[in-house]
C-alpha cells in the first residue's frame, strides 16, 4: 500500500468515526472540560506530523458532539505523542480518544471492560517524579511505562487521575479511529 493510499484510508476512517460521534447525543455527557480529541496514526508514523486528528477538538453544540474542524495531519501533539509512545509496547495501537473521568464513569468503564475482555487500567499522576513534571513532554514516556509495568501489557481503556492543574481523563486505545469511537460511544450509552 502506498503512502497516499494509507493517508487517505486513515483520514476516511477518522471521518467515519467523527460522524459516529457527532450523531450520538449520549456522547455529549462524557465530553470533558478540555474537550475531546480523536487521533489516528499512519502505520509507520515517527512524528506527530504522521498522525491525523480532529483540528480544534470535539465540543458540544445544541446537545450533540460537534467537531471544531476536520481531521488533518499534525494538529494533535498530546494524543500523537501518546500513540507513538504506546506503540513501543503495543505495536497494534494506531488510534486514541480521550473522554471525561469521574467516579460514575469509572464504575461504568470497569464493568464495560470486564464484559468485553478489555484490560482496564489507571495511572496515579500524583506519583510523577519532579523531573518529569517540570519539562513539557517529559511525562508521556513516564506515564506509558508506568501503565505497561503495572499491568504487564498496555490497557486498552484507562484513566489518569487528577494532577496539579490537570483534569482527570479516560483514554481508549485501538487499531483505528472507528474502534475507539465505538468503545467511547458504547460507554456513553451506559451512562
């Protein structure tokens, strides 16, 4: 498969996932304050420029999820770095989505993961060493390594607890954007 064809397939899959999210009113209840992003990396991605994501994130308009922009390359630094780091431990991961975290959602997600046979996880951000929290971008390798070491595999759905100035968030990881959108929609519909 040539790169232009791969790039088109990634963008097409992101648009399909975005359409799924934008027509699911229930998903609005799990949109966090920082809003949602959805990202999907090329198979051989090396940098955030090789990762497509929703430009401007997904918010809520008139009760429905709504993308601020269309999927495009290089617009997500955080989720792009997350996917690239996770791939060091789980090469099959190409996509990620974030969503709201609170105690009710934690309980719903634990039950969902148990029923689906998905590894559920959590990370305590308060345990980040000072040297990691002081430098922008330094925490991602630490977070991913902590998750992998704790569970001896990469959890497909996990949350990061609150940290200084950080909203607690869930992340779902998968092979493509439709897969992670489906996971988050199924969780939202249980709320």
